[in-house]
């Protein structure tokens, strides 16, 4: 009697081209005896929830992996997803290349998600090792015939290795694209009109300093002196300058001063006796720190050329290709500092009618004015993108849900109460629909964009000229 073929016989030799992953997966199934595959499928079917719980228990106990996981999301969504994934790769019978292609495509999709959330690939490999060990242990408890057990074990390992290989390849491709986009955004940021941005940040820094000094002379206000880190200058420093000037010596020195002012100097100013000489000393230190900040800020900007590129040609808003870089960075900041942020997705109502009735030049004029309106309605630490067509996307940093709603409603009212000039001195009444999504901890930025898009669709369906919140999930 001929011996059953070994999975090794399906592997290509060094002199042959590698098999397509679909064919490789089908060959792996075909060369593993059905009783062995059935034994593995039974273990996964019966113990799927247990395996998923074991996997996420091990991951949550790992400090590196726990940074990417949330207890609520794990309990409500991820455990079920893990059980379904195990069912897909071990229970679902693959009979043709179309079925195998769907499974292969899903593994690549998972790898793309890992790349978007920047989950290190070694953590994925660690998780696969945890699952393999758990399945091996459960198989050992089944009292299988020795031959079945010996064939089932490598089958489990090879299936999971193939799935991990597909995920890893997709991860690397998407990570490389993200890295190129990150660098492009950094180069774009450095290519803006640095003299204008420098003066703007000097101005908001001086405004903050004047506000603090004014409040010092009002005893009722002294207890609530505003922190520099949460001022408009601080938001710009934390969310934009970090990327624009990453690695520069001055940036680190500026961040040290901000920390020193907020943690040491302002607390002393809040409780200082107005009649004591100590107050004058503290005010002198305050002026000294402001002068140091202004000097370092000038040095920081003077390092870079004033070359403008990377903006949308019509609106001068950020190009949407930088959106993944910015959102990924905001999510990373949220993990480290628990700062909330939100998306506003705006769509100009009946924009097609404007183009059809008044011409595309008038439509362009409306888009330019709408972009300027939105830019002026948000802070310098926020991000504004032309998302596509007549859509504008705003990332509001360090905001809670109430503040997000207020800002979105304020923008809507500014549209509704103003006029937009077009050709021949004519003016139009233009409204906007806004979808709002507050970041809820999900690590995939596309999930947040999809929620904002669904909220925008709801605003359109409910009559336009309104703000709709994405429901919490």
C-alpha cells in the first residue's frame, strides 16, 4: 500500500518558483489526512472561545501587547473575532482556489490592520506561539491514535505559519507605505512658510504669557492660571512640532521648559503672597522662561528652508495622503497620555447645484472660502484636510465629546449665518452637514473615519445643515 503523501512533497524545491499561497494552502489541506484535520477542527470548534480567552489573557498580561488592547474591546469584539479566525483556518473546508483565495485575502487584510495600528510584528508571532501551544495541549488530551496525533501537530503548525507569513508580508508592505507617508508629511511640514508659522507661534506664546501676568493681578483668577501645555502654543508643540522637528535639540529644550513652567513655576505663582518679595522673583523667572522659549523657537525655525509644497492646490488645506500619518500619531499619543481627540467630516450641502447653476469657478470660490472659514474656526494645534471633492476633514486634538459638539455646531452656524461670494459680486447662502466621531480607543484609524462618514451620511439623511454624532459602540 502506498504511503500517504507528506506535506513536504507540496513544498517547492530551491530551483522552482514558490507556489501561490492559494495553491500552497490547498496542497497543505490535500496532503493532510482527513481524520487529522477533523480532529483539529473538533478541538477548535469545541474550545474556540476558550482558546480566544487564553490568547487575549496572555496578551493582556504582556506589557508590550497590553498597550494595544482595551479590556472592553477585547471582551466585546476581539474574542469573537479570534474564535471566528480559528474556525476559518481550521474548520472551513477548502475545496477550490476561490475559497482558498478568500482565506488568503483575509489573512492579508489582518496584516494590513496590524500595520495601520502599528502593532509590532513580533507580538503577532508571540500570539501565534501562544495559540499553537494551547492547541497542541488540547490535541494531546484527545487520546488520538499516535499516527493521527503525529500528523495533526505539524498540520496545525504549518497552517498557522502560512497565515502568519501572509499577514507579515501585508504588514511589511503597508508599514513601508506608512513610513514613506510619515517622512513625506514631515518633509511637507518643514516645507511650509516657516517665517509665517514662527511669527504665529511667537504670537500665541506671548498672548499666553500676557494672560498669565494679567491674571496674577487678580486674586480671584490666580488659582486657575492656565498651563502652557494646554495653551494654543502647547497644542501646536505637542501635536505638530513633534513631527515637524523630530530629533532637533531645540525641541527637547522647549519641551523641558514647558514641563518646568507647568510643574514648578505656575504652582508657586498660584499660591504666592502678592505682597511678598518672592512674587517679584517668580515673575522674573517667568519672564526668563518666556525669553528662552522665544529664542529657542526662533532657532528651531531658522534651521529649515521656506519651501511650500504638499498642500491641496485649490484650498491650501493639508493633502489627505498625510491623514494616516497624523491619525496614527494621534492614536499613539492617546495611548501614552490619554488625550482625547475627534474627527469632523464636513460636506457642503447641494454643492453640485452650485457648480451646475453658477459654474465651476463659483464652486471653487465657495470651496476656498469654506476652507478658510474652517481653518479660522479651529486652533493651530488642530489639523484640517481636504478629504475629497467638497468634503473637509478636521482632527480636533485634546477635546472631549462636549467640546467637539460645541466646535462642530459653531462651524455649522458660521456657514449658515454667512454669505459666500462668487463671480460678478453675487453672494450665496451655503450650509454644511457635519459628521462627528469621538475617538473611542479603537486602534485602527480607518474605523474612526468610517464612523465619521456614517454620521455625515445620517446628517444628510436627516435634512442637511446639521451636526450628527456617531453613536458610541
